[in-house]
C-alpha cells in the first residue's frame, strides 16, 4: 500500500502544523512509513504553503518525498486548488474549505467540501483552528490514523494554551456522522 497526501493553503492557515501532526501521528502510531516535505513562501501570512506526505506499509515504497499523483488532498484556499489540482489523481478523496474555495472543478474525485474556517470561527471561537477542523474531517473519512493518535500528537506539539481549542476543533467532524460527500 502506498498513499500520496497533498495538503495546501495559504500562510497563516496552519498548513505546516496540520501536515506535521498528521505525519507524526501516522509515523508514531501505526505500522506505516511516512516521508514528508514542506514548501512555503517567505511571507508570514498569505503566501503559498504546502505539505506532501508519502505513506507506505513498506519502507522501500515510501521512496520519493513529493506528491506526484495525490490519493488524498486537502485544499484550504482557491489559489492552491487552482495551482495543484493537476497533482490530484482520478478517484482521489479531496477535502475543500468552502469558506475559501468557491470554484470546485469537475473531476472524478470524491469531494468533501465544508466551510472549515467558518465552522472554526462559529463553533470554536477562532478561525486559527480551521486546520484542525479540516484534519478531523480528513481523519474521520479516511481512517488513515486513529483519532486518539492525532490528539496525542496535538498535546505534544501545540502550545499548551492552544491544546484544548485544537482538540475541540479536531473532534468537530468526528462527532458528526455519517460524513456527507459533496457532489458539486
């Protein structure tokens, strides 16, 4: 088994943290091997931000650190969807932040589109945890890693004053079921 995961958004959306938490949870709490890379613009806010994760059950299958054809993708902003949509394979599971993605391409993807940023603002009180709302949706749908593993990594990684908010945000979609696929 080999999966390529692409996570992309704008600087300030917590893309690098999301990718770090997911990659570390998979690496430390499953028997899977993970390779990853991060790309980000020099700007603190608004620049391009991207994480590529390659996950495999055999170490030799995790042989390249860049996504060539994503099996799972998460786009937190329209600009990154437009820039990287051709890296997403047919039949891929794709998560879109409808708060920031307005044009969904017609592709043979399984699309899950929810307003992660709006949900974080409305339900948690800050848009700064939209990344964890999205991560909870991704983990809930794909079951790539146990939710408890992600929560453990959040506790280890996130600043103490943000742990509870991040975990609440992460659990938002995990407590809702069934997950609805958006066909747009």
